[in-house]
C-alpha cells in the first residue's frame, strides 16, 4: 500500500502518482487530502511547487469518480430518494437554509455553531388561509444554549427571520421582530424552554407562548400578504432547537380552535419552491453541468492544472472522468462542443467562464466542488464580484444531500480580502497554513540596486538608449535639470543600462525578469535582443495564446535566456532550477515581492534576486480608460482625468522591508554581488553546500558534557533498579 492509499486515496489514483515518482505526499497534501475527502471546506496557503495542485485535484477526482459510479449504478438516486419526504410530511428544508445550519436526518432538529452570525431555515410546507380553518400551531424546544428567533415567514422572506416585511419572529432575549424592529414582547427564553408558535390566518394574527404561558398577539399580518403561504421559520446563533409540527403529542397542546400545523389539509398547504431536490432526482444531469469548477487567474495556470488532472486520472475507468480547460484567447466553438458532449471537471479563467455561463453553454446546476486557485491573485485582479455571483448561483446542496465543498488556495492567508471571502462563502473551513507570515527562503539571496538619475548621468552620456513608455511625450524633459519629469525619464533610461550590467557582472545565463506593465516588457525585450544580443521572450496578456505557450516552453527547455513577464501572467507557473530573478520595477503589492523572488531558490538550489529601485518618483501608466491602454495617450495624472500616476519605489521598498522585518542589502550594480556577505562561497543554480563542518567543532565542545550526562543517567537507572529489587527494610 502506497503512502497516498494510506490517506484514503483510490489505488488507481495512487498508481498514477507513483508513476510520477511521488513517493510521499507533501506537507500540504498530507493535510488537505484527508480534509477534502472528509467533506470539509479547505483554505490552504503553500508555495508554488509544493504540491498544492495535487492536494486538491486528487481528492476531487476521487469524489467525482465515486459520484459518477454511484449515479450510473442508481445508488445516487436511492440516496436522494431517502431525503424525499412523504406527501404529508412537514420537516425542515435542507434546500432552504443558511450555510452553517445543520439539519438532522428526520428533519426535526437544527443546529448552528457559528458564534458570530445568524443562520436560518424554513419548513418544507407553508399554510394559507383557504378552507374552513386557518389556525395553526407548532412547538420548538431549546436543546442547547444559544440564541434563536422563531416564528413564520413567507417564501420570499430573508432567512434572517424578522428583518424584512415577510417574516415575524420571537427571540430568546424577549423581543419580537419584524422589519428589523425589535420590541419587547413576552419573556426571555433559553435552554429546555418550549416555545409555542400560533398563526391565525382568519384574523391575520401571530402570537407565541413560553412553557404553556400564552402571550398577547405579537403581529397583525398586513393585508398585502393575504395570498401568501406562511412557513415555520427559525434563525439561530450558536444554538440547537428541536421542532414538533404535530408528529408527536405537544407538550402544551393549543386550544381555541388551533390545530397542529402538520394536520393542515392539502388545500391549505403549499410546498416550498426550494423542494427541487426532493421532487426530481436527475440521475442523468445535463452534459454541460460539471461537478467541479476550478477558477484560475491565467490561461497558462488553467491549462497547467488541466494537464495535471489528465495525469492523475490515467487509471480511473468505468466510468471515465472528462475534464476540460475553458480559457480565453482561443476559439470557443471547440470548447462548446466538448461541453455539449459531457464534462465533469472544468478548469478555466474568469472571462471565458462568465461568458459561457451567461450564454447558457455552462450550467452550474450540478456543482459539487468550487475551487479558487491563487485566490489572492483573483481578488487583486478585481474578480471578487464575479466569485460571489458564481457562488450565489450554485446549489448549496446536492440531490443526495451533500454540501457544496469550497476549496480556496492562496499564496498567503494573511490577506484581509482572502479572509473576508472565506468568511462569506466557506463553511467552517479547515485552515492549512504552511507558509505562516511571509519570509524569504534561506536559499534566496535578495539585493537592491538603487537607480539614482541625479548621481549617475549615464542616461545622458550613453549613446544607446532603451525605448521608454512615452509617458513624458508631452512633458518638458530637459537633461541636466532636476525637474520631476526629467528625473523620471532618467530613471527609465538608466534602468536599461543597469539591467545589462546586472546580467554581465553576475554571469546570468537564465533569468525571470519582472516588469510592471506589458509595454515595459515589450520595450525591454527589444532592448535586450538588439543591444545585449540576448535571447528572450515575453509572457503577458497582449501576446497571443499560441505565442505565450510557445514562449513558456522555450524558456522551460532552456532555449532562451530570459523570460520577461508581468505578475499576472507568471502567477502560479512552476519552473524549477532558475537561478536568477530581476525586478525591473518593484511590485506595488508587497506580497508579490515574495511571489517573484520565491521563483528562485527552489529544489534546495541557491538563487539570487536583484531589484532595480529608483531613488526618485517615476511617472508611470495607470490606465483607467475603457480601452485599458490600447492607443491611449492621455498622460495626465489620474486625479486630472488622465491615465498616469507617480510611482514611489523607495516607499514600496520601505513597506517590503517592514513586512519582512529585514533591511535588504544594497549593492553597486557595476560590481558582482559579494556572495561572501551571505554565507560563504555560493554558486547560484547549484545546491547549497553542506555546512556540517561548521558544527563539527561545536560538537566536539559538547562531547565531554554529553559523556558526563550519559554516565549520570546510567548511574541513576542502576540505582533505581537496585532500590526496586532490594528495598530498604
């Protein structure tokens, strides 16, 4: 049995990963796989290259395969039918409840363990005023400490009972609630109390009782709700409640013509519109309705994850799992054909996913897994509203009563946007934080080269000059003066000189180069190929998908020296063994600094990250225009209606150093990085030399002390043995 099988992974999947030479699960896999197989939501943070993709792909593949097998054998239909109530039954509705509400199999006990938020649910049937009688009653008993509000609501009411015009509630603090108005009513109630709920539709009245003591009318039902059905409803905060709709004798039977709500005649009851899971068990769902959807921030990462799925499912058969990458930049027709023929796992980018959902090509009706990979990147790109929209359209429970599982992967969990998202859409997620607070790996040396256009005038004297971004096209730039615009242009020109020096002095043969904009990437590519005679390629969204894919492969195959890219394009791409990173411009998000420099120093190999940091503010593009920069020439500042800002790298450097709690070493770009300032002789791209010899003398120092301790321990053990065998008389 392999290590993966010991965690509950299917032998077919374990065989596939064994062929990939995955002998042992990584730390994140050891934590995440059992949690996901167990049905829980998982929020994980781990480095790119840590096995994070496998951590969620393996258990998802297994559960999807098992679900398909159950569906083809009819087992899922039987399981779903077990949730279907009898025609006359009245129970709590598992399809009409908050995310943190648990309902017992008999549908009469509900519980929420959220200590902060309220979570509600309603019954499967409501009553109307038709027929000879319209007086109904039910009871609840508080079975565990906590807070609750109980009463009646229409199907259009919020689950947070009593906060709108369609709900009428009575709470444990002795308040009645309607339209968010909380007024004193009755008595406070708590553990073991029995609350009676009365609704008189003939007279449009709602009232309550506590342990048989009936209180006055609490609410008069507005005439505008005359044609509505009223459902038993409750909202909880860290509480547990048992319902009795009349299936067993009431503890405090009602009088005055009231009957148990369960005894209401058929013509006086209405089924909840949220009973679709009970009414119809579709064992053959629509082919374009996958069981899992994985959202990635870039096309490359989506394709990379989809390819991993292909490898993992190699030996899964009868039934076969169909997976598809749904990404932009390529023709949609082929993807639509695949969707129509049937697919279980979709991995895609937000743009194309949203397009297919809005046009009906992709259905969310059967979703069981919702995965957000690189969630911090997705939120940073402004996809928060898109994520919430998708979540709102997904069924929260499957036809067989299983909860929607949400898996969120992020470079860091110490990000407020990620935390807020988790609080909003996840159900008590298990946190797997293998990164903790950000820190630089020991295998990475990172340094800063200051670019000072006041002190270094090579930007004026050099004959060859890099093409800049033309943001100063309308500015009065005069070399030799110290106007902000002139110095800004000087920084742009001087960085072209400095990057050539960094490459030469440090013998950089292969390197990631990060730029702030796509235009900077293009200009730098032309500069390095023309002046430096280096081979390099670009990776950003303005390049065609085919070119991006080819460029990435060329770099992976070591056929080009430099990959020039933006943060978004490079996010999540795992290329091992690259010894160097150059930050042509510092990122505006300090977390991205770690993402960038963390691309070197992997697989125990030493890496060097060099950042070119301007000592003066630089004017840069910041497009807020509809075209997002295409043909835009508005060089005015954003506050003046333009598309430019002043970029302060010294301030950003200070924020990065404060975040990491270190002062980053500064170097002279015209000299090789002095490796002896770190930890002795280092060869970047090679494994760090063993340092056992450094500890040898220290071990010798401790040898005498350890020997004495050993002798004392031995004497103590012998003494104890003698005393036990020959106790003193």
